[in-house]
C-alpha cells in the first residue's frame, strides 16, 4: 500500500494476475481498515481470475452499469446525502454478490418493504426493477439468466373478483371517448394524447423523445432504450403524418412541449406539468377515464380486436426484445406499419387545425369554463368517484 501525501489516505497499489496495474483508493487514514480493504480486494481479484466476473459482481455494481446504460432508477431506492444510506431495494442488496441472491431472499425483501400491498403493486415496485437490473447483468455475463417467480395477480381457475377501484390509466377506452376528452385540452396536451393514442408509446418515451428519432417519410420512430433496456422501433399511424411532419421540420430538440413551448420536466420517470391540465379537462368534458397511460392500453386492446397477430402487437408495444427484433430497431417494418394503421380514426379529430400546425398553435389554451359548466362537471366528478369506489 501507498499513503498519499495530500489527503493522507491509503491507496492500494499493485498488479493483478494478468500483470495489470491496480490502483484503488481506500478513502481512509486508518491503516488497519485500509489493510482489511486490501485483503478483500485481493480475494475479489483472485475469485474473478478463477471463477470469472459472475463470482464477484455485486448488486450495486450491476445497478450502476444498468443506469449508465440508460436504465430507469425508478423504485430502486434513494440515497440520503445526510446519512449516507440507501433506502428501498438498494438498502437491502447493496454489497450483495449477484450469485448469492435467491428467490427466498427476494420474497423476504418483498414482505419487508411492501407488506400488505396488492400483487400488482409488488410486481411493479419490486420485481420489475429487480428483473430489469438482473437482465442487464446477465447480458454482461455477470449473472446467469434466471426465471424469477413473481407473485400471481390472479389465482388460476378461480372466479373471485377483487373489489377495488380501477386506477385511471390501467384500462382502455373507446376512441370516441378519448376524442371527447382531448377536445377539452389545450393544444400542447392535445398533441401529446393524439401521439400516444396512435402509437401506443409509453408516456415517458414520448416526454424524452427528440425529433431526430422520428422518421416521418418511412413511418418509423426509433427508441434507443426502452423500459427493459433494449432499443425498439415504433410504427407511425397515417393520422399522425401531418402533425409529426410539422413538429420534425419546425421544432428541433424535444418533440413534445408544454403550452409555453418548453420541454417537459421528467420527475421519477413521469412527465410533470400535466396533472392540473388533465384535471381541468376532465371537468370540462365530464370524461374521467383518460390519463396518459390509457392510450397504451387502448392501442393494445384495439389491435387485439382488429385481429393483429399477438407477435406484431407485442413488437409495436415493446413487449418483445428478442435478438431478431433488436436487429430491426432502425429499419421500418411494413407489417407493423400496416398493423398500426388498423386503429380507428375520427374525421373531426383529423380535421383539427392543430393536427397540421401543432408548433405554431402550441400556446393555445383550452377554453375557459362557464360557471354552470364547472358546477355540472364537479357534480359529475363526485358521482364518478362515488361509483368508482362502490
């Protein structure tokens, strides 16, 4: 070991078994602590030499690589600068070698962090981020591909109906319903919802999208990194051609903007600055079943109704990430373009001026409600909430 003169902390110096130089700061002035770190590092290097990376890579190292490669930090945990400690999944697995993580351990962590929650919540907040990191680690040959057992959301063979209110955005709506709602939005949000309802994009994918990702002539959108870390291509519906042409030609940078023509700020994988506008649109239109994620469920359902092959549907929605689909991320696929064009259109929707000039009209706000309309909307909302809970 060598002691630095400036910060007076110990640094581990030497060579590994391949003759490569090793220089690892210990960040401590305590010689005994530094020596313990040296012994640990030597063991890790030896294990790696004998057994490979799979023997030494820890959960936090896999998470760091996952995030550097575009993975989402959502539900992984947060770091407290004051205490220097992690919360959530990171707190439970930091420093744990991937090879030692077991199904039982993950089940115990789920019971500890999310006791009493619904299976859907446990899947979304624990298993989805965990498996995303694990798949990334497996792709780097740091871990073995493994079939983790998630909690079942429905017991097979039973007819038990769980009595709970449906969460807006978790079920589809008719396109006529979607259009009634969209009419109550300002132009900025009208364009966002229209793109979502005719692509099936995840909202976060749209909020961070650059105009350079949109190839209007070839009817193709390229997503470099999806939720599961893989790139994919998304076909463009013919209804979006005038709108996207204007946006690509006249709006460099982020594709969608707020009514102030500013890019959306993304908080914890969600686009901000829409909640108030959506609430106001619900009161204007008395349509309370539409949220950004509603579009994705609607596109999926409509493609099934229109007999689109499940493989094509999954390709469009980004549910498939096999080797073949990755090869065609940037290459337009006519069968998928044909499939997306089966989604229904409404003439009044297509004829709106903002469908052709969204950039120029982005600042147009939704019309102000009259008092009687506001009161009627409020009463309808109360009735909808009561029915929803019941």
